[in-house]
C-alpha cells in the first residue's frame, strides 16, 4: 500500500460543494416562481453534509500526514512508538468510518492489514 494510492482528502468535499451549488441554483429558480422555501431543508442538509465532509477531510489529511512524517520515517521515534502511533491512526480512522465508509474503509483496512509490515519496514533504522 502506498499513501499516494489514496485520493487526496482535501479534494473530498468537492462533490458536496457541487451538490450545494446545484441546490442553490434550483432554489433561486423556485424563488422566482414564489416557492423558494420548498428547497430550504434540502439546502440545509446539503450544507451540513458539506461541512461534515470538510471536517472529515481535514482530520484524515492530518492523520495521513502523521503517518507519513512520524511513522514511516527512517529515523525517530522508536519502533514501539511508531507502532503505537500507527494503531492510534487506524483507530481514529475507524471512529470516522461511519461518516464516509466508501472513502475511509479502504484506507483503514489496508493500513490494518499491513500494520506489522509498515512499521517493520523502518524498525532497523
């Protein structure tokens, strides 16, 4: 598994932003017809989904950054510390998986399956 194989988390909210923009455009059209309030709940839901996705992307970006900088490095910390940090990152991903399982689960499962291989790669450093 390579970190580069995963979609960059900062790009994740784009789909939600596009959906929000489409709802806003439809809302503007229905306002002209005097029925703009019919899409208010849809717009609120879409805005909420976009905010959740942005927060999730921010969290995953931080976790992947820690993985790259603090665990897969060829120097400090010790192998034991790297293993502990690795488990922390996998646990954090698992806690967020319910928010977007299609994106988070493949990352988490791949990391979990390779737990002993990845930190072991840098154990001799």
